[in-house]
């Protein structure tokens, strides 16, 4: 048995055990009985598991100190556990004995896994609470979020917390990324090329680039899974459901775009991370040999899409950044990714409320969001960060060279209304893996019967998803 499947089966067994054998506190009702006054000033210790390295931990720790000036009896123990999978695996084990942390840096499929044991606290009652909480200096704050605070979140990021099938809120966005189109602006300008707005535009552009440079692979796309899922969203075609039949991506619309992109690949117009064998930014930044002139990748990885500077600090070409192409340019859809935070249920309601106060402090704090974004390369989750003086100065320097991260963030903020998220359930990560494999397989397969190959690939992908449930 392959190691990945063994790990998946072990995790599933752990979570099934937790549903049937863990303490009743993880099976309590999702609603929270908030006492009068909310937080009563109790000494509580809040454990926060995250994946942040040294630079981001420095930013986080500075704001923990600021939070402790407001609530000195809420002690935050922030622990860098490892990778996102390490956080997931450790929490999955701890849930079985009721020793999960209070807060976790998380992705939606991790939350769906934790919820097999009913361990995640829904946030609706906390968000809606009008209780006035007393701070150490005698001032008060409303426990919940105001309408203005909710409206300040980028809508697509905020709604991700409600993608678990029951309409309830399980997560709050912390820091986000998306996909953007990186292009060689110097080459585009020299050849009179226009940035594509639609996938039809992209096909015509790739053919034109191939005429100019026959040795090139015009487009590199890092994530096959993102591409497939985004095409479903842009086409209004089914991908997955949080309830009922989960895996609904086996349909003609999806087969048609896979077939089209296969034609592109076979014509040498594109490659992907799996087919290239590495991030396609390597092709994009190449200064000799086979190269690409466009690369679709994470907005948080902008510095990797910038070629190396020479001894004088000059770059061989200027990088441009734009929104990815669309099926319908008048109704853009761009994927929302990146970590959120969830809060776990606890017997002591004061721990839950204290956890919420800390989560609220970080996620609605414009200064923190600005500093964290500039340090991490992620996009802030609040619209108002754009008015922060330090962040505004950062964005004002945006260019395709030294300040490429600022340019990436600028494009991300400009497309705030386009973000979407996929349903989250136990098995959603498997669906993501399978559609990515499906796409790369179909692009590269050598066959006389393309339609049969694609039909079989879709059926096999659904079967794999259902087998893993």
C-alpha cells in the first residue's frame, strides 16, 4: 500500500474513532451559550497552532504583545507545528483525547476533517453577539462583529467560512493568495502583444508567440487542479458539492475544456508543473534555451517569477501581472486560497470566548493585516488595508522588478469581487488531487481515441474519490 493512502486511512480511522469514542464535549451543540458580559477576565491559556516561519512569527508575536495589553489574563501560546499537513495530523490525533488546541491555522478540508468529530466551534453566535466585553483599561468592545467590520472583509474570503454545507460559519480568513498571470512585459511591448482577457484570447496569443519564437512554450500553468476547478467555476459547470453527491465533475462541459487544453499542449502551446517537472516559473525566468512568456501561478510567489538581476541590479526583462483569462470577461472568477483560522470547542466557555477575541483582534486589525501581508506576500483580507499609510506606500511602489510583490498584491486587491471558493467536506482535498491528475494525464496521453481516453479518465477520477470516502 502506498504511504499516502496509508496515512489517509490512518487519519480516517482516527477521526471515526473520535466520533464514537471521544468525550461528549466535542459532540455538543454547535451553538454557544455566551454568558452576560462575554469574557469575565479569567486567566486562560490559548494554544494557537500555525505554520509560520521566523519572519512571520516575529510579526505575530509583536501583535500578541499588543493584544496582551488589552487582555493581560488571556495568555497566547503560539506554536509553529510544521507544515499545514503537520498541523492537521497533530490536531487529528489530539481530538481523539479532547486535547486539541484552541485555534488552528487551517485550510477548509482540514476543518471538514476535524468536524467528523464535531470539534470545531461554529462562529455565528460569536459574530452576532452584542455583549460588551470589558478590557483591562476599563474601556469596552462589542464581542461580535459590527456590520462595518463584516463588510470590510473581502467578500469571497469571508464566505469561505460558510462553505461546509450547513450555511454556518466555521472559519475566519487570515491571509490569502490567488492565481495571477505573469507575463514578459518587455517581450509583449516589443512585439505589440496584448494581455489576454479570455481563454480564446489566450489561444490566439499562444499561437502568435509560437510564430515569433518557435522554440518557446508560450504558457506555463503551475497548478493543474486550480486550472480545472477554475474552469468549472468560470463555465458554471459542476465540480463538487458539500452535501449529497459530492463528486459531480464528470460532465460534458468539463470534458470539452480538457479536450481543448489537450490540443494546446499537443501543439506545444503550454505546459504545467507536473508535465514540466517543476514550477513553470523556471521556464518563465529562463534567459536561454526553451522559455515561456507567460506563467500562471500563486500571487504569493511573485518574487519567484522575477528573473535574476545582473551585477548592476538590473533585470533582463520587466514582469507584468494581470488577472488570469476568463470564460466570460464580464463575469470574472478567480480562485481564493490561503489560510484561515478556526476555533475549537472547549468545556470552558471562557477559553472559546478568549480565542474569539484574539482571532477578531488579528483578522480585523488593519495594521496587523498590512504588516503581515508585506512580510508574507499574501493578500490582506480587509479592504481598508489599502488606506493604511504604510501599505499604501508599499503599493505605490509596485513594479515588475524590485517591488513585484507589491504589484501582485495590487492586482489581487483590484479583483476582489471575482474571488470564489469551493465546497469543503471530508474528501474535498481528494477531489482536488484527482482533477489535477486527470488534467495532466489527459493533456499528455498518446491515443487514437481521445474521447474514450478522456471519458475513462473522468470515470476513474470519480471512482478514486468515492473509494477514498
